[in-house]
C-alpha cells in the first residue's frame, strides 16, 4: 500500500513531533496542548490570547499588553498531580482520560510534574499491586480507590498524598501508609471519601492517616500552611511574582485599609498587609479560612484578618462596619467575579483595584464592567503560570476616576 503525499507528510510530521517532544505520554495526554512548541512561541500565543480577549471590548482596546512574564521552569514546575486510578490487564494505571474516551492513559512520568511526584506515584502504584487494593470501576460504580492526589511543598520538598475512595474505608491503609512513607519527602497521607459518581475528584470528608495533615510552603517571604481541600497554586515560583507585582502596583500605604476577595489561604493578603494599615481577606471556603488564620499566627502578622463567606455578602458588611476601604484586590475562579462581588466593589468605591485573573475572557468582561462604572484600567500584565498549556494568568490594576 502506498501513501499519498499528504498522508506521508502527516506521518513524518507526527514522527518528528514525537521525537522533539519531551513528554513520554504525547499525544495520549491532552492537558499540555502547547508541548513541543518553542517556549518563546508559547509566550507569544498567550500574549495574543490576552490581546484578543481585551480587544472584544471597545473600552479596553487601547490597553497595552506587554510580553508575558515566563516561568523559570518550563518543565518540572507543577506541584500537584490529580490522577485517575484504574486497573488494566498489564497493571495499575494512574493517569488521565484519553481524548474523547473513558480509557485512561498512564501519565505518572509527566514532564511538567515536580520531580518528587513521580517516585510518589510509583510507590502508590506498587503498593496498590502488592497490597491488592481494588481500583474503582466507573462503569459498575464498584471497587475502592478512585483517585490519587499528590501535593508538593517546593520550599522544603515535602509531599502529601490524598487517596480518594468510593468506600468509607480504605483497605489495608496502615500497610499503604508505611509504603508511601518510605518515599523520601512524604510527610502526610490523607484518606478522602467521594461516594458520588461523576467527574468531581474530592469528596467533603478528609481523614488524616498520619500525624501531619497539612503542607507548609513559602510564597515570597511568607510561610503558607494548606490542608487538603484548600486551594494551592500549581506553580509557586510564578505565583510569588504575581503576588509581588500586585502588591507593588497597588502599593497600600500605612494609613490604608485593603480588602482581598477570594483570598484562599492568605498569600496575597499577607503581601498587602506588609505595607497597609490593615488587610482583610474574604474567602468562601471554610477550610481555606482556617488555614489563613493559622498562617497569621505562623508568620507573626498582627494586621491581617480573615472572614469566611461569599464576597458579595461579606464585603458590604465590612464596608458598613469599617467605613472607608481604600484598596480592593480579588483573585476569583475562572468564572470571574460574581455579580454580587462586582456590585459590592462599586459600592465600596475603593481608590485602587488589583485584579488577579486565571481567564482572560472573564477578566476582560469584568474590566469592561468596572470601566463603565468609573474605573480606569492602567496596567495589565500576563504571566505564564502553567507552561505547555494554554492557560495564562494576568494581573490588572485599576484606579477610580476623579471628577473634574
């Protein structure tokens, strides 16, 4: 059988792509669609993505988008792995679903994972085989172990393993913990229960199987304690630069009050508290707020406070109680700031707003909304938080227009 020119060329291109690609799982794993492209090309693609998002709104077309600030590590940066567990004829699979299927591609040797993650995953797979822990079968909704989540604290090279089961018990968990603790760096093992079918990875119940139930990493000068279930940035090196940039642009003064919406465990709040009179964080996740309050004590910070609740509900209460709020920052999920949070920001009328975004489209939507209501967008800076992916993080600075 002979191949036509197009078929032969496609085969040659595919072969060259495989040879040039540092990922051993290419092309079965799709979370890194830009892998194989030169890093400079990736950064240009992401800059264009931000420009396109802002360009969809006439009020934002004049905003200059500078070059994307890249990651020091284009590989080996990701400090988290969230993998499906399946049992196949040739052994245990720890991976992701192949595109458009429910078949699992084993990706335990992912090139973007922090170097500590692979030996942990190898230990998990070996322990499952040796101890004979039944893997979950989504078709029958049977079996036990559904997912494995590995979180790494880059600062002190420690790791936490979260074992997610369908059942309320984890068979032979003591043997499993001993096997995992033989891996250098593993300090915490946690059992999570998720009884519901579907794509959600974690359930609501966490049960520590070791004395240590949290990781401590450093984000800039601040130590950050996070337990399983709390949000953790996947690239701490770039996260440090994002928080530092936001604090520099917002530049809270010693007589100013700052409110940080969607604050997580407090990383940005602490950067702002370093120069402000008072920094108040608002976070919907009760787990993250407990961690944030613990981090206040861990870092010896006296001018940071945290409140649990929806930003759209808590911010008006704070505004009524405190009166003047000089600066507001926010770091919402991909869906952007909620309508209630946006309305509360306008009602509080801060002098400056710092917006950290993980989605250029919702960022542009919210910037346009704020611009229509009296705020000028002075700066937008994109960052490459997740190299090899299409994800791009941005920091925007806004200031309230003064009437003339």
